[in-house]
């Protein structure tokens, strides 16, 4: 643990007194995790109580919309500690806004539980539930991971390298630990993704982000942007999503069935649209997976690399359109 505090906050537990409470790395990571939870929560009040409490938004699709909006805001430097003159340093976040939108589309494509119960043949229900659960879990826990890395770097860039090794979702103050442990799939997810600890890919990506901050616009900067994006893509796909959802045998069976029956009712296409829409006819804004398996990490990375390269190309050729679409996604931040 760091011996020196990173920052301090004034408290006044005693009337007319001020006490400075030092906050070292572990406390700041806990604050970031609370911020991630808060982004996907709504404030509720009991009829019999004036005390408000935070509850997670129940709908998976609404969570995905909020996640997309947060990613979009990070890219556009609209967060509390955003720096508009550095727009573009969080390059992965722009693509992630479209990606979480695509997850929302996949979740919307699968009928809700009442519809499944009333209208869907019983034999079709388990695969649909398995798919929806996997998409919801992956999107949720990737956000719990990646949001906090960006949150910390935005607020405390000079301390990021020092504090990164100290992030551990099993080493928080009691109340925050209780909140984390009560999250959906928490016990399974945290054990599977190494308690949100730092990876080599995250270290490299944020070194590149730091480099970007001092670079003038031009081809060299765009090269570094793409490199940072791919490092985070490697982290999210290989260290988070692959062990968390794609190694699940039942989900693999669902994905195999999807690949065989793409386009039929309740079967979404394996497509990414660089748009606020779920799909689009413009080939410059659309990438479809036509071969390989989504659960195979190398096949999936081939698909994601194609998406990333198209995103990168369009950011060069039609940046105004791309940032306009990302800006529209920011309006989804309060979806419920």
C-alpha cells in the first residue's frame, strides 16, 4: 500500500471542526468502484422512509445503454474530470460506445421473460435465457473493470502507475466490499477475472494514452491511438470476457446455434454497426462476422480487429459523423 496519501477530503464529524482524512491508493480504487456501481443504479425511497438508497437498474438493456453513454462521454471528454483539448486520448472508449450499443441491440433482440413464457416454445427458452444472461454478465463486469481504470486515470493521472498494482476488488473498506460482493454474479465473476487486478495490457494502454496527451495531431498520433485501442481490446477480450462468458459450455452451444441460424426470428446477426442503429446498410459503417466462432478468442479478435480498423478509418474520413453518433449515445445515460 502507498504510504503517502494521494489526496485528502475535509470531514466535520465534530461541529465547527475540520479533519483531513488521507486517502491512499486502495481507498481511491474503492471510490472508483462505487462510482461504477452508481452509474448503473437509480435512487429509490421507501414510502415509510426518507432515506434514499441506490438500486441497480434491473433491465440488462438499460444497463447496456447507460454503459454505452458513459463510454461515449469519456471519449468526448465530457466526464467530470474531462479535458476537451485532449479529446481522442481515450480512443477505445469511442468504439466501446458503439460496442455496448450493439450489446443493447442483442439484448433487445431476445424477448423478455414474460414473452418467452407465453409465446416461445419451451425448447427454445433455455438458449435464449443463456444468451441474454451471458451478454448481460459480460457487459456488466467489463464495465466494472474498464470504467474504473479510466476514472482513476482521469482524476489522478500522476498516481496511476503507482496505484495500478494496488487495485483489488477483494481489498476494499467494509461497506464498499459489501456493495461489490452484492453485485450480480460477483462471487463467480471476481474469482474468474482475478479480482479486477491490473494486467500488462492495461499498463501498456495507459502508457500510450499518456503519450498521446503530448502529441500533435497527425499520422503518428493516429497510429498511437489505434495501438492503445488494440491493447485495451486485448485486455477486455482475453482477460475479462473470454474467461467470464466465452468459456461457458452452454453459451458456446448457443453461439454455435446462432451461427447456423443467423437471420431467423430471435437470432441476431453477428454484426457491428458504427451507428446508433442496430444495423445499417452502408458498408463503410458495417462489419459482419461470416466465419469463425465468437467463443474462440482468436476468431473473435480477428473480427474485432476488422471492426477497429473500420472505426479507425472512419474516424479519419468522417470524424464529424462518428463523433456526432457518439454524442447521440451520451443521451442514454439515464436509461431505465
